[in-house]
C-alpha cells in the first residue's frame, strides 16, 4: 500500500515521498485558511481547486491501523455476547465476526500490519479506540482495485455515517475508516468490508482518543 497525503490548500492528492504539494506548492503538514485557499484559487492560471473529497479523512488516516481482514477458519473467540448480540465480556474476536455497534482495539502487534485476523472486543462502556458502524458484503465479482474500494467507502461508509453518528460526515469531529478482505480471502468467497469510527486526539494524525462510550448518536 502506498501512503498518500491531501493538500489542505487545493485538496490535491500527493504521493508520500513529496514534501510539497505538486499542484500549489504548499508544504506537507502546513495549514491553510479559507482566505488562503480562496487567494490561491483566484490566481491567474491556477488550476481549479477540487472540492474537498468526502473521503479526505479516510485517505489521510487509512493506515490507522490496517487495510485487510483475514478470516481465521475455526478461530475460537473469547469475547462474549449477550442475548441482544452486544459484546458483554471483553476478549479476542475474529475480525470476520465484527458487527455494527461493536467496540474494539487492535492488538499492539497488529497496529501497522497489513493483515488482521482478530481484534480485542470490549463493551462500549469500557476503554476502547474504535467502533464498528457498518458491516456489509460488496457485490463485485473481481477483487476491487484501490480506486474501487474508495468508491465503496464513499457510497457505503460515508453514506451510513450520518444516520449512525447523528452528524454530517464532512463536518464531524469523528473520523471513519474501513477494513477490507485480502485478495486471497476474496477468492475464498469473503467479500465483507467493515466501516468503523474513531476520534483523533486533538490535531494528531497518529493518535486516537480512548473512549468509554458508544459514538452512536454522538452528534458531533
């Protein structure tokens, strides 16, 4: 996977190896005010600034913490669910058994792995980093390229965000990301993807807040 970054002035998508935006020259990580963006766009000959894509947050934070789910056949989970299906006791849970409303953490050793087989699920009233809000199957026949996964994310993850969180995706303080099956799992019939929420710690792009409540209906 190639890491990308999005310019805060013109919203151009840039390769991780570049230190300045290829479109407008803004240094990577630099902030840009509304006035600055307007001034740049008004320059003679400046290419039109694309509107901030709805998946902008996802591109920047896609690597937190992983891209893929690998289902462990016959994996015994230790997390416990109550009669209503919610997690009532913390423990290991196969990534393929995640459901909307589940709160979880990635294991420390998996935080930068490209393949995830299980997570540590907990009741949402206990400290956790992430929360699932949509689990669905993708109907495509061939394994999607990254651009197609982006379209899936925009249609499904962004589409379901407002109704779960209670705030528009574009202005929410809460971020979202997605886990997808590996190509090998896809070939074995696993077409499931998982949309999940987290909240960045201040302006940090590498840390998330530890939460002790569900983000369902957070309205922020």
